[in-house]
C-alpha cells in the first residue's frame, strides 16, 4: 500500500484531538536558530548514549549527567520520564501544551517517540515536517527502511520524524539449554524446530519435562501476535476491536500458564529480568533489535557493572533464530518541535544519527544494534568476518535483514500503547485464575474507556 493512502485512511480514525492533554497545538509553523539550550524529552538513556558516543558535535557531560555541552557552546538538557502507564506521553503532552508559559531555554525542542504512539504525535501540529520545516531531503532518507518513514507520516503525507534504528524481532534462546534438551544449539536446526506455533508448543513441552520454561511470563510472546493483526485497535467508528490474533495470544498464554510452560513473570519485572540471567531457567525470549543488544545483554551479565565482554556472565551462551512468526517491537523516532529555536541543530542531529550510513554502520559494529540503513545492514549481513560476541559469533544482522523486509505499519493506531498495556494488565488476573475471562475482558474495557473516553466498546 502506498504510504499516502494508508495514512489518509488513518486520518479518519485519528483526528488531532487524539493528542490527549495537548489541545490543538500551534497551527502555524515557527522555527528559528540561536537558542542556547536544546531540550530533549525521552524515556530512557538509550538515545542519550548514542548521542554522546556518535554525534560529531558532542563535547562533554556535566557531573550530574543530565546536561551535555556541544562544540558550539550549546547546552543539551535531557528530561527522562518512564514510558509505562503513559507517563512519558503525559509529561510530554504537558510540556508541549505549556511552552508559551515557559522560559525560552526551558521549552522542549526535540522529543522521542515509540511506534505505539508515534502516529499520535505525527498527526499533531506540535511535530515538524522533517523535509519542509527541518530541511532533510528525500535523498538524505533514501537509505532508510520504508516502514520507519511510514510510521511517522501524517494524514497529509508529511514525514514527522526520523529514526536511527529499525526493530525487526527474533527469538533469542540459550545455547546450553538447546543442546541439553534438543540435542543441538545450531540456529538453523533450532529454527526448524520452532518454525511454526505447533512446533513451538511441542518444544515447550520438552522444556518443561527437563525443568525449563519456554517463556518467562505472560507478555513475552505478545508482540508476535499483536504485530500480526488484521485491523487496527480502533476502527473508523472509534470502536475498540480485539483482533483474532490477539485472542490467540490470550488462549496460548492461558495454556502456557496452566501447563507450566512459562514462569508467570510480567514484562519488565525483576523476576522477568532475573530469568535472563545466569541462574535463569527460561529457554528463550522474543526480542527485537534493541532488546538483544540493550536489554538481554545487560540482564544476562553475572555482574551488571562488569565489562560487556567475552567471559563475563552469559556472553556466548545465547543465539537467535527467526522463530514461528515475523514481527517488530518498538523503535525510537526523533521529532523536532514546532517553535524550536534550534532548528539547524535538530537537522544536524537527524542527519548525523539517522541518515549518515558511516555513523550508523559504526553503531552496529560497536553495539550490535540494527540501524536504519538498508545498504549498510546488508553489507554487514554479507560480511563473513562479522559476528556478535554476545551471541557466540553469530551474524544476527543477517536474520534481522530478512525480518525487516516483512514489517508492515498498515494496522497501527494512536492508541496502541494504552490498549496493549491495558489488555496485558487485565488478562494477567485471568491467566493466574483470580478472575474468569469475561471479568478480565470487562476490566480491560473499563480501564480503556477511562483512559480514552472518546472510544467505545
């Protein structure tokens, strides 16, 4: 589907009022230069690390770690608010709405957004058109994966953000457990045993018989189903629609909980993180690009403060395969704010970190992240000398390249974060047996309609 036809359709579902707490925004685009401070809103330190390590204009960071100095003397101030429970969106919405009452050097200039709510901000007048307002060209972005542009394209066809990464997903598994239970640790052979859900279930039973869990918790497989839905969460009449694919996740997770195939943890919990450590009894995790190099790597170390190198913790004990379904999870987009007084700096950051093939390839080589350069990732995928130390020398980029080509944004909505998190929370009680299915479903709708009063059941 052509991106303009997709987002014109989405526009019928997502009026600007979807930017909850922000009003209509500034309708007239106003940008300038000369600001002494660049204020960036984000939810964790992932991009901050990329900025400090790879942005050519970076010089130093203050002792508190929340203000950077650039070569031209500009200060970069970071505001971080946790993503869960819409907290980050609420804080960002408040900052955008109240800019006029803030001192110039306190106003947000750039913010980060995730896939689950990117369309909400793309369809607001607070975000800048990266071509018309910021000055990136189609040529600048020509090597980016198309879906990373589609997801931030507004109802009029304007691209409202740019990303340094693409986030296809894989199944990461323990090599030692695979060898013990399945007789091999080879990714190709493991994939043959996990290539569809029936086979995946069979392996889950084998894992249980040997004292292992196939998954850590209730939410681990969620994205493999929610990213393969046949329609958006919300239809053209503002009605919440639970897709059959998501219903399948509920059915599978209930079975896995009843049969003891999962460890009954919740996403991001301490138990879930511990299941990825050296003492964990979980065979594998569904993870996208950032999840492997940023989250799994950190959680798997014997000493979280130790060096990320061979010999520490679980380095070399993990591998990846495609798993039973193609999917994506997350991703981070940079967006400039209507009214910024640092538009040239915003442009330079986007050019350097989301359009510069050399820089992005170096990020991949250094950190094993999967960056937003099609030709760059293909070059690494084809490089016989490339391998991930964390993954025992495996070239995971090759698998990510195959998966990235299958990503589609046609069924996203502005309500994805709230509804995804809400369903996972409500169904937890059902999985544990404290409420029946209908009660859990009612609880989901009650919470959803409280969060989004314009929607209906």
